[in-house]
């Protein structure tokens, strides 16, 4: 058991969670006890219609894999990039998916005949990481992928802030002379530790540019060593920003760059320790002890989506009350 | 009426709030309706014993000024720099006051015969600003004084975070090549917009160095213009950090530098607007519309201390339940 998730009124035994990325969907079927019954990855279609079709297909493929009928599914939760209205399930500006404005919960829910809830992918992953790691108090999930963003969970609930930008530390500038960011600013944290920015700065062919950077740095390449230092420096800056602003107790690092494993974790930890050596104040925060790394391929994002799907919205609680 | 504060069990008509600074105490007497009945400033003594004596004296002087007896005081709240345990009222490391470790609530409470509650000064000021400005949702109070720190208030309650460092944006580094900070890091936000750091960088005699910097910049002094740009840049960086991490709805700027008035506000606003011009993402946050400036000499800090003093700790609510 990895962490119980809410049991719905229907008593159906399966909650489905889908993490919809730019190229693939990570899908899990979860029991009410939090056990992952089945998991698979499928390609994501491009454009609004194709995204909905991919989601329906993923649910059906998961049912085949897991040996259960679609009618056994209590709820479907979807984590997806872009601006998500979690109340209505509408998705805006998911640029990498070709989605401009999509009533995802409505369309997918009607076609599946199952309630669908939608959440921003990083926020869903944050919730998943909190449940999987059994975090009770406050934590941030720092997603190091193509881009950089964090989600904050306090006492088991996604913390959105006033306008949904809580945890958007990727676009804090930490160097006025730094690289230009896709957002238009200079020296954003994302330009230091985002996989996309590092790949652009490295600018050599290869399937896993950040891994290539670390390998080349270890082989003595000076430019690679500079980019490696940027990666660790940027991730450490993100951790500091999350603790010195929102003061979360723990920062859990996830996202595509976790495929770098211990090399990433040790580097970020060292950057935090080096910063603390110079500053008694930073030392008193013990930041190096407050980070952890999700294992590569962690199902946190899809699992978190399943938790989102299984969560009765507060409005419904009132109307049933 | 500026905002009601909790009414205690005794029904006594006066709540006292004291903002204890390095050189002076700002003291207010407040009615349960939130009206300020009396206000005065007195010098602060140096050292643990002298701080307690100054507090007793300030309460007595306030009673004389306000025409009420000490027995009419329901509660005393104290905002004080340093590490404060709000549950016990103990103060640690208030360096500017010569306080290493002081049971302030216990000593002052026994000598006054009135319950005393103690809070970190910036957190108390944040609460005071929230009540005085009638902020319902989330806000940060950004204190630009000798140093730089913020306090966060959500739904009328001070938000401490996991270890009490929520809002400590003054020590986020935003320039790896920036000035050395007292904390040991380089390029902290405080090195850009803290009055102490600006005075050291300016290094010319004068009672109000930051005002002198603005005057000299307006008269064409290039070094002063650079420091003026730093001031606005640093304050804008603090606002961004607070919104992109904790996502507060509003940021209210207070502290000693508010004596600069509209020159400060217009400059910070322009820095936020300039940043937004380069970035559609930053533009979407409308940061320039989310800041406000307390008037110079605002009683927010002392008023907030009075609110702290009048707040029954949650433990007592339970024991009375």
C-alpha cells in the first residue's frame, strides 16, 4: 500500500490517473488502498480532439492491461500542462499539446461515462509525491524537466495561492546577466536548470543532452562543466526560493531530469552545502537535509492525477450534504 | 474604526501594542473596535533588562497620554526583531537590542500584571497592515528598512511556514556578482534595497542616506542613479519572489524607506512594469497593480502588535472549551 485515496460513493474498485505530457501519457490504475494495479505509457495525440481520443484510449488500454472493465472505474483524473481550471476541468494554452481551449473534463467525461477531473500536471504530481512519500506537513514538488516549476502541497491539499502561480519559481531571475529565457526575462532559474535551456546552450546532437553534459563535464569539457554548475546552481536557487518564501518543510525533486539519479541529487546537495558554508543564516536552514529525489520513472504524476480524480470537489460535498 | 480586534474575557477597554525597534518603541493603545486611542514613541533601552524596563515605561506613558489606568489594559502585544517563539514569548538573538535570550512575555507580564504576547516585528506589522488595509485573502507585508524581510498573512492569520522563515525573501540572491551581504551570500535582495546596504554602498555622511541617494540621482549623480536603480530593482525582485513562490494576492510595502513616499512607490512600480514589458508571463501577473505603499509613519507595526496581544492563543481556546 502506498497511501489510501478517497473512496467514492459508487464503490467501484478502480481509480485511473493520467499524466498527459507533450509526447506521452503515463497512465495508472489505482485501488482505493493506493496500490497501483496497472501502469502503461502511450503516445499523446496533437490537437484538442486527438488529446481527448488519446485519453479515452489510454483508459481502455489500461483496463485491458489491468484485467478490469471500464465500468469498474470510479473516477478518472488527468494531469496536463497549461492553465487548468480545476473546478470546471477546462484547459487553456497547453501549447505543447496544440490545445488552445478545451473542455477536457466535459468531453472526456461524457465519452467515458465516468467523472473526469483535471489538474495542472505539476500540481497533480506534487499531490502524488506527497501521498507516495507520506508527507504530512508542507512540501514543494520541484519539477526539473524541459521547464522548471514547483507545486506546493500543505496538509495533503494542493496549495494554489491567490491566482494559481504558487510555486512558479522557474521564472524568478537569479542573474541579471544570465541567458535569455523563453518567458522574455534574463537569468530565470529555468535558464539554469531547465532541460530545454541546457540543451539549447549545449547545442550538440544527442537524445539526452543533460546526461551528455554531465558525461562531458566528467571527461573534462570546460563548457560542459559550466553548464553542469548552472544545473546544480539553478536547482539550489529554486530550493532556496521555495523555503525562503513559502517555507515548505521538504522539497521533493521530480521530473525528467531525475533520470540523472544520484549525480543530480549529489550535485544539488553540494550546491546547497557550498552556499551554506558562506552563510550562517543559510546554514541554520539545513536545506541539504530537506531535499529528496524521486526515483527515475516515478509514477508520482499519474498517481497524483488518480488522487485528483478521486477527490470529490467541495461543491459536490455541499450539494450532497 | 480601522478594523475590529478580538475582545478578551475581562472586558477591559484597552489593548496596547508596542513595536520595539533598535532605537525607539512605537506604542499604541487600541479600543476593541480598532480605534487608536493614543500613540507615542519612546527610546528603547539596550540589553535584556533595559528592554523590559522600556516596555513597562512605554505602557505607563501611554496610559498617562491616553487618560486610562493600567488596570484598563486587557492585553499587551510586543513586536520585536529577532527569533521569537510566539507560543512562549521568548526572544532570541535580537542583536540590535543587545538581547541574546529573554523571557519577555513572562518578565513583562509579571511586572505589568497584564498578559503579554510577543511576535517577530515584521510578522506583527504584516498582521497590522492586513487589518488596517482590510485585506481578506492573502498578502505579504514587505518591510524595506535597514534590512529587508516580509511577513505573510492569509485569511487574517500570520502564516509562519514550516520553520518560521516564510517571507524571508531578503536573503534570496538575485545576482551572483552582486554586493556581499551581511548574511555571507552575494547579491541578496537586501543588498539591493536594504537601507543599511545602500547606506554602506553610498558611504557619504547624512542622516537619511537613501533620501540623499535619490536626491543626488535626480541631480545627475551617476553612482547615485545606479544605487537608485538597485533599490527599485531589489524591491521589484522581492515582489516577484513573493508572488511566484507564495502567490499572495497583494504586497504591501512598509518600513523605514516608506518615508521616501511616492518616489519609492513610483520607482518600484516602474521596475515591475519594465520587467513585464519584456515578458508576457510577467505581464499576465499584473504585479504593478498588486502592490501598495503604507504611508510614512504608519502605525501598522504597533497596531499589529496590539492585535497579537489581543489574540487568545489556540491552546487557551482549547482549555476553555
